[in-house]
């Protein structure tokens, strides 16, 4: 079983250690090499992916603008979620102004999952930085651990004018089959109408080798119950997904899990929601051919 097209992949990573510095790759040798659109095309196994949203890859913050410029030049990338140092509060305004001048940039991600304090995102400076995104119509991608969901909900409450995109469903502890308090906190976050979530990154939160669609099912079904078909986006999380069986295996699992849905529901999850959230104008886009 495969996912029906057209598909917008709302979570694609690309990097080249020969071009930019990625300190975190030292701890992940299996990924510590060049990953470009050619590799993405080969890895996606002919799936009907028509558009792609690039999400910043934690390069050296001093090179964040170079990352945007490099990726923006790629014909196969339709939108960019860029890095910005939002914890600087109002002083981050100059960086946001620069990003606003880059036509493909649709949102910002300042990764929070590595912060020790679960409430890091509630510092006054960070809240001010997130609020500033609204001036440019930028979304904010929330990349957090499941124990940060409560603080994230409070951040959302304080920034009602910003659209938030929860990456990877908040990284639930799938491998350990832990549901609470993730289950209740996801529902709490979903109560805010300015939040959507990505069905992405779930296989790397499960047992990387032995996971099955059944392991993912309760988490996917709970996300659907909380957000509905109109507030969930599909993401491949390539190339990180290669650490847990690869892109085709993830796509096939999701196809199984959403198989009973209607054509309209499939279209919303796999295409229309991402087009709306990341403001992708209706265009004729190409499917990348594997080389």
C-alpha cells in the first residue's frame, strides 16, 4: 500500500558538511555526509511528492543565512522554515526582517528539544521573539520533547496571533509505549486553533529496527482525534528517517494507518493542509526523478 498523491512533504532536511558546519552530526555518523535533493528523490521510491518544505538543519547559527541562500536556490524546494535566534526577543527583529526578504521563507524554527529547562520557551525574550513572527506572517515550528508540551501550550496561549506547527507530534515515547501525560497534553495543545501538527518523525521515536505500524497506530489515531484531518500535515523527516527503516517503510505504514479515510481526508492530510499553512500558491510542480 502506498500514499495517494499529490503529496507535499512538509518536513525535508538537506545538508552538506563540506559547505556548512553541523556540530550535532558528530554524534550521528550514519548521517554525517551530504544529503541533497538527488538523494531525496532516490530515497522516496517514486512517491508522488510534488512539493517540498525544507526545515532548518541546525547548522552553525553563524551560517544560518548561508543555509537559507543555498536552499532557496534549489528548484525542488518550495518553502523554507528557517532558523532565527528568537530568544533575543526584539533584537531578533533584524534577522526576521532579513528572512522576510527571502521569497521562499514561510516560517521559523528555533529548536527547543535540547534545552534542559522544559519552560525555556516561556522566557520573556523568547515569547517576544515568537510574537514578532506575526509581523511577517511567519509560522513557528515547535520541535520539542514530550515533557515540554505543557510549556508549549502556554507559549501558544500567549501568542494567539502566530500559527504554530508541532513537529513529530511532540516526540512521544513510542519505543517505551508511554502515552501519559503526552496524551492529555497533546489534546490540550490542540484546543488552540492556531496549532497544527506534523505526522512525521515517529519511526525514530519507536524501536528503530523492530517497529511496526501497530506501534504507531495509537499515537496517530490520537493525533487525528485531537487535530482532525484539517490540522495535520505529512512529513517524511528525510534523511533522519533513514535511521529507522527509511522513507518508503514510513510512507507505507502511514498509508496503512489512514487507509479507511476518504479521498478528501487523504488530500487534506497529504497536500492541502501544508499548502495552506506554508502559503504555497497553486502551481504546477514537478515530481523529482531519482537519478
